[in-house]
C-alpha cells in the first residue's frame, strides 16, 4: 500500500462528522474517485481501507468507519460503540451497530 493511498483514506476519515458514519466500501469508493479525478488510476478497496485503519487510523475518528452491516471493528467493539453513543450516532434497536440508513455520510463533493 502506498503512502498516497494511506493519506487519502486518513484525510477522508478525518472529515466524517460526529454522529455520522461511512462504510469501508464507501470510503474506498470515494478515495478511488478522487484518484481518478486527479488523473491517476483508481486504487484500493474495502479491505485496503481496513488495513489503513488498522495500521494508521489511531489519530482519526476510526469508530466512524464500519462494515456494510454497520458493525464497528470487532477488536474494538465496546470502545467504538461508546464513542458512537457519545456522538449520538443513530444505532439499531439493540445498540450493536450503526443504523446506516440514518447515519451514512457522503462528502459533498468528490475532490
């Protein structure tokens, strides 16, 4: 994984507002669109976003990036849920996942 991709993922995650969330796949899609818009080949996917978050995501709001079902990272589930609750992020009825229909966030513009 190259540094430009790592920085692009972290920069995007840093912009997710409190109370909102993005999926690994959505982060990957937005980052890929940004590379293409800059005349570079698209790169990465949901797994690569996960690798970036595991490797270097400690300084960004990592708990706002969830899987396609809205579940936070299993290794940090309780801490992530506590952070999400503190930000009043909409959760499903049992409180174990983000209610993505209400919480999903997309950047206003791809560049």
